[in-house]
């Protein structure tokens, strides 16, 4: 009895320290979001005031939100962002699943070389591919289109590597049983192996959606028309369009974050399971 009480007394300070550390880390991460919300309701004078430093607005104004919604077509921006995310997620999961299955389960000449090329592409900074990709889209005369936004996500080296590792964890007896039943390679992949890597596909879909939502450089390069921009590019354009109007910029940022916040609240369990299964972190 006494030993159990001693263990509890030893663990309680450790738990307290862990709780304090996690609380401080959470506070550091949430402070920028709180500041963004407070700034959106301030006036320009309050946001630029240093002496005195203004934390809370004197009056909670909606002027910045009304101005932003009047000057920016958020319906089109939301739709463009949705098409961008959905297109990249669909293409990434489909191509990565097929390539990962081939590299992980099928014997063919040059298999190790192909996998080495995939690994090399993961090690190279993505900015190196921007000029070749832009020239390809430009030669196809598809600038300022939805396809131009989705184009870099047609294939993914990271997704290929991730799903290859998931396919390699499956027992070979599944494929052997499918062959005995008369299934060919395509049927074995589609009806037997493909459904068993659902957790890996969920993780890949989450990562791809987040990367697509945060992508800024590529949309600014290939799409200059206002009706073909996603949210990230439209927010970047505001600095030149509105100068240093921080309340409007923060109001637009809040409106841009709303879709991902809603998606996270709706699919919170899938998000956590996908991240935990992949062994990665955001």
C-alpha cells in the first residue's frame, strides 16, 4: 500500500511538469491565432499603435470582414481551393497506390533503380521542379486554369514511398490466395491489396490536402487571373492591393481558415488516426 502511494507521489510531479510543458507549447501555438482574431476586429490605428500597445480592440467592429467580403469573391476562392485539394488528393492517392504496389510487391527489371529515383526526388528541394513544370503547363497552354493548380500533384514521391511501405507490411499469402482463385495482377491489386492500405491512403490524403491548402508559390506563378486563384494566392495579393491594412488582412485570413477548421472538426478522428498510422507529424 505504501509502495503504491510512493509511486503515485513520484509520478505526480512528473505529470505536473509534462502538463506545464504541454500547456506552454499549446499556448505558443495558439497565440498567433488569437492575435489574428483580435486584430481582425481592431482599427488600423489600434493595430499600428505602440505606445500604448493595444491588445483588445476598444470596440468589436465587423468593418474589416464586410470590406473583405465585398472586395473579394470568397465563393470563387473557396471553390478553386476545393478543386485544388480534391484534384491533388485524388491523383496523389491513385498514382501513389499503383506505383507503391508495383515497387513493393511486383518483381520487374529496374525495380531498385526506379525506387532509388523516387528517393532522390524526395531529397531534392521542390523548388527545382517549378521551372520545368511551368514550361510544361505553358506549352500545353493551360495557364490560369484549374488543371494548372492540380498539375504538380499528379504524382507524389512521398506518397509512393509511404504506400510502398504499407504494401510491404502485408503478408504474401494474400496474393497467393488471390492467384489460386484465378485473380490477375490488376484484380489482386484492386480487390485484395488496395483496400488493406486504407490507413496509409487516409494519411496520404491528409498530408496532400494540407500541403495543397498551404501551397503559395505555385498558384502565384501559374494563375494570375483573379477567378483562377485559390485562397493562399488571394491572401498574398492583398498586401499589394490594400497596403498595410492589417484588420482586413487578418479578417480574410480568418475566412480562409474556416474551411479547414470545419473539416478538422468533422473528421477529427480520421485526422488523428491518419497521422498516428503514418508515423508522421504536421
